[in-house]
C-alpha cells in the first residue's frame, strides 16, 4: 500500500538533496542487474526470501551497492530482506538509514511507505520516513505520520525530537502557504460514488427488509477502492480497465462492505467511482487516512473507520501480494496494517480483516446470510452486478456493459455453484432486475437458472 503517498502520483520535489541525512526505504521494483563495478550481489533470485542468517551480510552488501551508486542492485537485496520471516524492525531501520545517508530519498519513501507498521517496527524507521517526507516537502504526509508516531513515544528525548519535527512542519507550512493538499492531482476528473447498502439490495423489491437492524451506536466504516499495481500496470498510472485483476480489485471493496454490513457493530459504506474514460474506477495508489478525512468531513458525513489497500499483480494475472490498512478516521490513527504474499493472499486477508474488526460472525438478519465460501469469486460476481446497477442509474454508460449476456451468465453460474448461499441468488435476481429496467434481453439459460434457484430456496 502507498502508505503516505499521494493518490495519483508522488511528490517529486526537486529541491537540493541534503547530505547524509538518515531516512527511510526503497522502491518496490528492482532494476537491472548490478554492473560489474559493484559488489557481487547475492546469487539467489531477488524475490527469494532471505533467511535470518543471511540478513546481516545482505545489508552490508546492499550498502556497498549504494556507495557504488548502484541503487537497483541494493533494492533487489532489500526486497529479499523485506520478504524474510523475521522481525523487520532493525533491518528497516538500517535500510532506511542507509538509503537516506546515500541520498536516495525517493527510494526510501517508495520502499518504506508500503511496509512500515508503527506498532510492529517501532519508532526509528518512522522517524527516518518522517525526515524523508520533510526533505520532499510532503507536509501532509509528514503531519499524518507525526501524529501516528506521537502515541508510541515513551522517552522525553524522543518526545523532544518529535516536537522538533512538528515545529519543522509548521515552519515549512508557513513558508509555503499555497501548498496544495496531499490529495489527488487528477481527482477533479474522478467522480466518487458512495454505496451505503449491499449491492444486491438495490435490485430487490424488499431490499431494505433483507438487512439487519443497526443499533444507534453502530460505527460508520468506509471501504475505499483498492489500488492495483504490479504486472500489467504502469507505475503511477491508472490501471487498464481490462487488466486481469481489475474486476477483483473493484469487487473486493463491495464483498468486504457486504460482509461488514452484517456485522453488528458497523454501518458499512462501499465506495467506487467513474474515471475520466467513463470506466469504473481503478486506482494506481491507495488512499491514505488523510485523504479519507478530506472525502468525508466530520461535520458533513462522519466516518469512524476506513479500510484501504493495494493488490499487486503477478505475471499471468495472479495475485502477487496484498497490503491493507485499517484507519481510525475519527482519532486520526492508523490501527492496523497487514501484508500477505502469494496467489491466496486475498482470501487470507479477507479472514484477517474480518477477524480484526469483529465482523467474522454475521448478525441475525431477515435473510439467512452467511459469509461467502470464496470471497474472491464473490468479489468477481459483485463487480458484474456493480456494472448493471450503475448502468441502470445512468452513472455508467450502457456501452460499458456490452456485451451484457456474459456478465449475466457469470452471475448465474456463480449462483448455481453455491445453491445454498443466499447472496449469490440475490445478486443474480438484482442483475436481472437492472437488465429489465434497461430493456436488455435476459438469456433463456440465465432466466432458467434464476427460476430453478428461486424454486429451491
């Protein structure tokens, strides 16, 4: 996840680079192999996790690469260290310090931002990252990170140090009164859409009556669109609408929002949008907590918590890794970050996220709702339904549905594969409702599947 980056791009301030200032980490993507003049890199592939015994030598070798001005070779080793099954607090401190000391401030930000967890990694990597943000005059990110670090301070000396950073932030802000917020430069061309109930409930005559009753104290939880990066995506650019993981990234937002709607403690809000090309929104960078606060001003539409994240694609359309963050928006605090690797990481993250926010056990409701057996398949189905829903509302151009029959067939196949689950059936019924409203033909096989599932319910 782009922990404190701007949404649609990074701040590439061209101010002179201070010498030998400790700072955070390096970019996600390793570059070409090290030239002969650099120290011989470790022979293992860059994506092979390091062992605990290898880490000290890899750190020393990476620093030698940095001294020889071979950043890509160093980053390959850092990727291996970051993937190691070890406590990363000390390695991240060393990596961020070495990157900062050798002047690689942008690399430090790119590498550390997605990985740094204040609770897991302690203060020092965060201090390095904070310094890097200040060097790049990214004041919104610096302020947010400062606020996250303050509660972790246990000594007077560190408290004084953070107070010094706060003063530096204030001074830089005073020198740059016209500084734009750390929002999205292209966001003016993006229309965000808030969907406050499960998607399928909008296409049912008795939609409201399918949902659990919320107690007055239920907390408002926003599930933001998830960023898509990795194979097939140009770094920093909006992912292509036909990317193999596009539907997964879009639909996973609403799979989580649906599950959280049936958790007793939350009112869940799923968020999507329409981009300038009139496609459903895909992000190149995850939302930050500060951006969520900008989207939902407390005095207008208060949000208590938010979930943001990034899905990274591997070659062939598989998932390489996922990164998620849970924010306490009301208290301006990052509560939890998690990173998982591998093709099954989304399903694993699903369980961890729902467990952390106590949404793993659905509340009693007028319908026998159960969490989907396959959250990724459910996400794909909800992305199909999202297209129909927004097309009927006139938000998504009808041509973006074309051809519509395969979308309906996919929903019917999904419902037929899970005949005992009610949500897939409701999603199919809702899609048929939207198609009828749009005067689109319902394939006979789809209609037959819907009738068969209704008869068996």
